C-alpha cells in the first residue's frame, strides 16, 4: 500500500475503534466559523489528538476536533478546525482529513472558509457560493503515486462544485432571504495576505475571492468521487493598505458577525441533502 493510503487507513482504523458512525455529509469549517458546530445534534466528539498520525492544527480559533451527529435527518461529520498548507504540512496531510471522512462514508463534502474579496462588487460580510476555483498557485494534493482505489491519475475538474448542490444551496438562500454572491475562489499558500499588486493580478485572472484553503480539499474530494460544494464568507476586502493593514483579528471579527446567516444557510442546506 502506498504510504499516504496507509496513513488514511490507520486513522480510519483508530476512528472505527471509537465509533461506527457513517456520515452522509462531511462539513469542513473555516477560520472563525467553528460556531457552526453548535447547529448539530451531537452524537460524539473526537479530538484530533486522539487519532494518532492525524495532522494537528496550530492556528488560533481552530478547535481541532470532529463533531459527529445529525442536522435534521442528515448524518454529518464536522471538522471543527482544519489544517493549512502554510502550517508546514505536506499537501497530502492537508487533505488527509477530507480523505478520511470520505473513507468513513461521506458522499458529500461541504467546504467553508473565510476569504478576502477581490471582486469590487463584494463587501465584507458577504457570503459567496463557490462556483469554481483556481488552484494553480498551490501544489496539487494529487502529486505522488496515484491510489487507483481512490480515483484516476488524471481526474477531470470540469465540475468540481456539484451543480445539483449549488442549485440546492441557492434555493435555500432564496427561501430564507439570505443574500448570496456567486463566484470563483482562488487559493494561495498564505500565510501572508496579498499585496495590492497581487490583488489586481488575481482580479485579472478571474478570481472573486482569495483564501488559504479549500481548493486542495475540493480536488482530493473530487478525485475520490465525492460531490463537493462550498460557501465562502468574505471577511475583508483583499489587500489592505498602509493605513488599514489587514489582520487575523479583523478576519475573525467579521466571521463572527456573519455567523448567524452563515449558520442558517449551511444548516438548512445540509438538512435538504438527506438522500
Ligand atoms: N486573503 C487570503 N486569505 C484570507 C483573506 C485574505 O484577504 N481573508 C480571509 N482569509
């Protein structure tokens, strides 16, 4: 077995010692959005440190545990706190939790994140349905020997964010009167925020928002045949300036502010994802 596959298998074995829970949806919570885990009828929580070999997050505001339970009738596993490439992990470790949750049975991966607005029509506090992504600025999580049981060597990325799930989220947003932008998410490695010149470059490339996560998890999930969807919380306009430098605190504060609408949209959407 290839070492990456072995690592996922070992983590799965550890989880199966604790629970036989089979999730339908895997939900990954972004920076400052951890409170969403309050929306679940909890059956079990598993701190990451209980799973030996599991990559542990070091970022402030990332709790670091799986929360298992139900939203409505839908069985969900929530990743409260993710690991980022900028923390120094191999990209295969960054996507290990995604692969693990799919190996537990999840057929849908719901990605959330905080991002900087690149599209000048966006404003801090906006929510954006991710329609597509640009992942060109980060290494592919699929580099290395391919695991044929997971997916093909050269997977298509023609529709990473599933159209049916996008339609479902849009209709929930409409029903609930929640304003929802749509657009393209671009991932950088971080951890530095973008310079003004970089922001104008990203705009020319077709990005609507920029962040430091998500596209690699989407690629790994898509590779394994899971359906993917995602919502981004625009916490700030990308770039900042000499007068108004960007800070992690600003990002966290705006994520907090947007949390009530964000929670409602994600929870209601997941409830509708019952098969
Ligand atoms: N840039 C990159 N990542 C981010 C930003 C940003 O402006 N805001 C929140 N995450």
